[in-house]
C-alpha cells in the first residue's frame, strides 16, 4: 500500500503549522492507522493560497493519482487541499474515480467509510459558508464607508494622489480616513482631455493629439483609447450638481450626498470575481475632494459618448480576415498591429494590410514601421509553423531533459542541513548546563549555526522551486507539442477564421514584424527562441 501526503502553507514563514510539522503528523497518523504502510510520496506547496488548485505540486499529485501511484491521500487539514467547496468536491471525485481514499487527520475524516464521505462534504460546506459570511460582512462594511465619500483604495485616478487624514467622531475619538488630494500636474492633462473631446467629440482625435505631444497617463503610462474613455466617464472629476445627480440616477445608481461642487466616487462596481455589476447595484457618493470639470460640461461629454457608442460598429471584415490579431506586434515600438484596407478592386475585393496601432493613432509621429500585406505575412507565419516550429520545440524539450539529468544538489543540501540541525540540538543541550564563558562560547556557536541553517533552508527552497519550474516547463512544452500536432493535422481543413485564430494562439505567444528589414520573429509557446 502506498500513501501520498500533501502539505501546503500560504506564506513562507516559520510560524504556524509548518510544512515539516504537517508531514510528520501525517506520517505518524498513517503508521498508526495503516499497519505496514511505510511507502510515502510527499507533495508540498509553500507560498501558495488555498483559494484555487493552481499549485504546481498539487497538480502533480492529481496527475499521479490518475496514474494510480498511491492508494490513499493524507493531509493535515481539509483546507490544505482547497478552501473552495467546488474545487474540493472535484478533487474528491477524482480520487474516488481512481479508488483512492482521502484522510484528513485534523477533522478525523476518512473517505474509506460512507459516514466519512458524508461528513467531509458537510464540513467543507460549512467552512465555505463561514468564509462567505465573513466576506459579506466585510463588503457591507466597505459599502457603509463608501457612503461617506471616502477613498477606499485601488488604482488612483489620473489627477489625484491619496492621503490619510485624522478626524474626531461624535464621541471625540480620533479616527482616520483616506481622501483624494489634487495632483495639479496631472489635472492639467485631465482638463486638456475634456477640452479636446468637447472640441472634436472624437476619442481618436484626443488620443492622436496626446500621442503626438507625448502626453502620458498615470505614472507615465501610455494613453490608449480605453484609458481616455475611462477618464471621460469617471465622475471623480465632476463638480457635483443636480444635473449630474439626475444623469447618474437615470443610469440606476444609488446617489448619496449633496450636490456641492465636490467630486463623486463610485463603489460596488465589481463583485469578488472582478465581474462588473449592473449599474443599479452601483453607489455614487459625493467625495471629500473638489471637482475640476463643470457639471454641465461633464454631462455633455457623457451624452456624446452615449450617442457615439450607439453609432459604433465593429470594423467590417476584421473578424473575417485578421488571422494574427492579438499576437502580432510592431518590432519598432511593441504596439499591437491591426488590419487596414485599400480601396476595393474592380471585382469588389479588398487588399488588407497590418499596420502599427501607435503609428495609426499618432499620425505617424511616434512610429514609422511600414505596413505589411496581410496574406503575405500570414502565409509566411503558417509556412514557418509547418516547416520548423516542431523541431524548435523538440530541441528545447531535449535541453530541458538534459537540465533535469544534471546532478541534483538538493540532497546534498538536505544532508548538510540535517547535520547542522543535529549540531544545533547538541549545543542547546550543552547550553542548558553551561555557565559563564562556556555558555557565551556555546551561544556564539548557536548563532553561527542558526545563520547557516537559515541559509541552507533558503537554498533548499530555491532548488525545489527550480525543480518545480523545470517540471512545469516540461509539461507546458509537451502540451504545446500536442497542440502543434493538432494544428498541422486540422489547420488546412478549418474554414472558419476565428477557429483558425484560436488554434494558432495555442502554439504562438507573439509575432513581431519589422517592415524595414522584412523580418518576422515568431515566439512559440514554451520554446526559447
């Protein structure tokens, strides 16, 4: 009978239930409850949360389970496996599918019995219920704080920094809150963006002006159409008025506070998974900072954006033609490249080209990479995949296997660590009976050994991580090789461009085009170039 022991710890610390303690407790339990069991396979993830199952050694455990490399899985506590009922249930179903028992020693659950299986499900359900209840209370508290118009953290909007200030509550107790404070240099950019839009009612023209004049966003970041749209939509800049309140209320938001010329902050826009909620669930509250854009101008901008949004249509032909969309980048500036069309030919067809978005948006002032004919580039990429990519990937796999065959010094480090730990134990026993200079001498030795042990533990952790990374790379490359087989087998038979694009993206992470040298660089998933 073979047993697997899984241990996990969220943070790399020496406090709490250490990885070593979890493993030792599991071994002791196994020996007392499974007579004759002495074959253990240890899987441990340190520094990984239990919020999901995307952990390297846990994934290896699942693969080994499917290969039936052990008969029972033992862990110290249920939440070492997962803190999510759905993930835990899936794991349990996998184990049961391959006739592998599961034991949690802390809760005394054993799935080799029907009662054990029932109890383990009940315990995991109540554990998640408790976490969700706590999370709900936290969200409710955050919403109550939001109603006061305070800044609750997150990405700061362009034009503002944050500051923690103190105040006295009704019982004269000192309290603290975070507020936005103006950043005048950035606010000049904000005012310019609003003025440009009110002049042209075109985000594209605003973006082109900003790129031509090297105007940057927050922390020097590059402005894009979406970031300009976000700035124009954000009520943090508006001087709150009744007109602004009416506009936000019409969108379904709960609007709180008095329209006093101060900016407005919005809350509860996304759920815990990052999905945007319906606007009827949003809260808009008058904040503690002064607005910078007149209410009437801000509403005018919103009306124009709403109107343009209704008129916007996807560029015709893009989804039908652009095979390399999403993976093709400009070799000059790194920006994505998109499709543009020539005038229609006599037969009604159009020749399409890939062009740098930075070049297009900046009016050729920020990039001059020549365009490339779409069909020409796409054919070159497909031919490269068919002729050379598999050899490149397989060559990288050979190199990985060579790396894995190199001498593993982890065992040597572990032996050294065990020796020094034993020396430390002996010195501590001597220290208990020593006095005067002898005690001081032993203490100095203990301190030296302590530093050595700490260094060895760090090295051992690094080597284990390196080993895990090599194993992950190997698995990734095997997946890419399989995907490549599928590509070569089915690509020419697929009529739909979207399916072809999805198939292409399974084996390629990036393509760059240099129009001056006509050079194409292709980065294959999992392979070094």
